[in-house]
C-alpha cells in the first residue's frame, strides 16, 4: 500500500511540475507550430495589473492561446503569422521576429526539479520512519 | 505496521509528535522558499503553492482524525491517494470559480496542486499514529492554517 502511495504521489508531482514548465514554454510560442492570421487579441487583467495580465491570441484556425506579453505586443489583429515548432523566431507579416522564453519559464526550469526533489525526499523520510517503526 | 504502539512511552509519543511537526514544517518552508528563490518576481506562485499545501494539510488531518477508530492503519493509508486527488479536484473547482479572475490559470492550478501533493506525502506519518488526538494533530492544523494564511497574503502581494 505504501509503495503504491509513494509511486502515485511522486508521479503526480512530476506530472504537475512538467505541466508548469510546458505551459510557461508554450506561452513563448517557441515549441508551437503556428500558421495563419490573428483574428483576435485580448488582454485581461489579473490580480496585479501590468505584471500578470493575461494575453489571449486567436488564430484563424480557431486556436486560442495564452502568450507572453512581449509576443502579444508584436501582434495585431489581421497579422499573418508563421513559424515551425521549436523555432525561436516567428514571421509576422513577412518580418522575422525573434522569440524568447519568459522569466517565468527560466524560474520554473530551476524550481520544478527542486520541488520534485523535495517531494521525493519527504516521501523517503516518511517511508523510513514507517519502516523503522515497524522493525 | 504501527508508528508508535499503544503501549509507547509518553516520551516516545512526544518525540514522535515533535518529529511529525518538523515534517510538516521543513518540506513546506523549503518548497515555498524555492518558489521565492527562483520565481520571486511572481509571489502569487509561491502563494498558490503555500495555500494548496496548508489547506490540504488541514483538510487531510481533519479527515484522517475523524475516520472511525476501528479503521485499521492499512485502511487509513488507502485514503491517501484518493484524498490527494480530491484536493487537486477541489483546486480545479476553486480556480475555475471563486479564484477565476482573467481565466483559468493552469500555472496557478499546478502550483496549488503541488502543495496538495506535498501535504499528502505527510499523511502516512499521521495515518499510522495510534493516537490521532496527539499533539501532532494540533501542530499540523496550526501549521496548515499558517501556510494557508501566508499563501493567501503572497497570492495577492
């Protein structure tokens, strides 16, 4: 039972940490393949206006994606965008614009492995306590 | 498998409770500081993590304490993963409703769920206690409430 708990909890931790990294990376558009024209750009305020605003871009293939503020600033409704997956530049109306990962992703790349290690270490310590108590 | 047999010496129980208190404190503080160290420009990330950890710790300990006293330690431990899944699900619900400001933020959801997972890692240490009313319960509830409050403050800081 305890080994099943251990496996499940560590797995949940890894999946959630990986999801955090993926979502932050996807907001830069670098891992995405995009081709089409922008049909809408929407900025929604969050708790800290100017810091955690949400920028939503809709492409004419119907896809609605949240992107980083720096990328949203480069786009306009009607812009023709084109890029291959994992390319660190995007073509906007024939003009090539470099893309960059956000500070969020850089932080996540360090923080998430550490959080997974903390979860694994906690499980290890709890298991060791249970084992030593049983002996 | 018992962490402390019912005939345990009071000093052994006290030591066990103290160790459980440290178990609640050290991983939670270390993880929150890790968020602040690498993602200090977004205190709301650490806030969501701390709130998820605190709320799950409080709710999990309350649930395990109130299981029937006849429940075996194995059956108590069977609840740990389902509890974690329920807390993650409650996180989806709150993020999609009362905490939905601009949109459902997947990063906030992942951070609070990571807090729930870390809290669930501690549940086996409590579920195997022969005396659920020990001071470990009170310490865990207080620590959980402090994390929840601190998380709320950080989330809007």
